C-alpha cells in the first residue's frame, strides 16, 4: 500500500534520509522508531507530501506522490500536536471538515468517538479553551471519522487518560482487522509492544533494523521491547563516542 524506493533527502549539505526502501502493507500496525535525528519525521512528512524528497520514489495505494495530492484522500494523519482554528466551536470545526471531505465521512465513527471520548459537552465551546488532552481526543476523532485506508499516528495516546487511551488502541486494532495500514510513532515502548506488528528502526537516515516485535526482542537477547530498543540506542551512542 505504501512503497518507498531509494529515498534520499538533503537539507542543504545535511543528508537526513540515505536511501530508504520500505514496503508497508495493509493489515498491520507498523511502528517507526529511532533516536532524535534519525529521520522518522522527515520520512513520514515525505510520504504525506509535506517534505519534497531529494530523490527516490513514494507510491501510495498505487499512485506516485510526486506532483500529486489526490492520494491524500486515502490518508488519515494525527500529528503529535494538532493545530485547529481556535475561535471555532467544536461543532463548527467538525462541520467545516465534513464539508471539505464529505465523500469519505462516516457519521457512525464520529458518533462513537464523541460518545466514548465524552465530547458532547464541548460541542458549543471554542477550541482555544480545550486542554491538551481534549485537543488530542478531537484530533483522533477527526483522523478516524473519515475512515481512511492508511493512518499516520504521531504519539497518538500522549495526553489521554487511561480509558481514552485504551479505547483508541482498541480502535487501531479494529482498523487493522479491517485490512487498514496503521503507521505510528511512539516513545512509549510498552505501547508499541502492545499494539505494533512490525518495527522499523531508523538510525542516521537508514533502516537499521526491521521485523516483528518478537523478532526484534529475540535478536536483542532482552526480555521486552523497551530493553531491546535501549540496547540499540546504547549501541548507537557507543558507536558515536568510540
């Protein structure tokens, strides 16, 4: 569903992505991991069309992203920090977005998220009055209610209470069971171990390791994913300072 072929990206003389090739297929949760500066954000923004690669090719659902925007209709993007028009009331924000993307709008999903996140009481309130956690719930609602084929979720549970976090993780798994592709980033390794099927670990702009959660843990010789990733990070740190 997402094919990345020999992707390079330079910012001036600084090379951020160094020939990344990946095939991300539906029916799974893929976690993109790596230390700060490894290229995670640049890779995801390249797929979303927010960054123009220096060279290489990205194909989404059979459509090249180069000089195109129509492929984005297949994508739901939940950024780590969502920015909304703050003077709009929540019901106005939802109505505006439904008008823009009405062809894929799913009212049943909207109602489920509003009910489970208890957003009814915020409908007549302006977005600028919302807490960080409430904005995160609104971001999740907007991402899911258009029923995309591909999800990009950046730290999706940050700021959520345990009940809301559990609901969102259940929804992610439900979408995967519907043969959707979910790509996420998270610094919470317990969460990644719980919901991810596959891990792509980036290091200095390259794919350092790729495999299932169980494979990554087994290769590291550690007992859980957090310790496995810590070992990878330690190896990277020691390599830089040797």
